[in-house]
């Protein structure tokens, strides 16, 4: 079967839809970060703040009052924010697995 050059991009978009499936873990990550049990990376914090300001502000590269085209830049910013959150969620999950394995190891001693 022939591979299409855009198939990797389609797979990335599918993986971003997994963020909805992992929403409980995402909320847990933010709760742990709020309580001080987990430290979000500086890049993730900057991405959250910058994307929130950009999407909510009335000043864009392409004005939002232009139908469809005006929303494209907001969509691109949102896409990169979702990619960053997925990366942070993977980091959080690996940390939790490491903590669980350390607890399991210490119980067996």
C-alpha cells in the first residue's frame, strides 16, 4: 500500500484527539500541578499563557471578523497548544509510572 506524504500529519491529528480521551489524566496533571505535587515545564506554562492571551485577545495576525480565514491563525495556535499539552501529559504519565515502580520496588524489600 502506498504511503501518502500527509499520512504522518493525519496520525498526529488523531493523536491529538486522544487528549479528549485522556482528559481525566489531564485534569489530574493540572490538579497535581496546582497542589505542588507536579511541576509543569516552563515551556508548557508559557504556551498556556501565550495561547490563552492570543486566542482571547481581539488583536490577531488575521482579524477574526474575516469569516473562516480569521479563525485559521487561532486554530494554528490552538493546535500547537494541544501538541504541547500532549507532550506534557506523556511526561506526567512517565513520572507517575516511575513513582509507582519505585513504590512497588520498595514494598518488595
